[in-house]
């Protein structure tokens, strides 16, 4: 019998697909399909639990198995040839939601 997780993983191919919602970006020198989500970022910034998200600039969803590393908060990350740092990471059923902030000098 198929598990719910199997159905969710099959849906990733639609959700994280450049013909549908995704776009190809460069993360740490690797071309990866992600779904950018500025609406969720703005909602998080406006919510009461947005502590630490004030300097966040990007939020995207990516399949966990597409990254060659495990992201963690305060990690430096090169995204489309720009240096960012990870402000927040959530993992849910094989999909990461990653929020990035810009280094300010």
C-alpha cells in the first residue's frame, strides 16, 4: 500500500518544475530548481514570530535531495553569485523552506 509520503514526493515534480512554478538558480555553484516565495516571506516578517527575519531578503522552497549539504541558520550561502546567510530553515516531508539574509557592512 502506498504511503502519503510517496504521494507528496510525486507532487514535488509538479511544484518544483520550471514549467510550472520553479526557476533554476545557482546555489553554491550548482544549478538547482527552487520555488521563490516572496509572499510567505512578507507574511513571516509581518507576523509576531518574525524575530530574526527583519533582515531577510529571500525565501525559497527546494527539494531536500537536490542540495549537496544540510542548510543551517547563520551558514553563509552563495545564491546566484551573491553572498547571503541562512536566517531560517524548515524541513517538511522532503522539502526545505530556506530564508536568506544579506550581509550588511
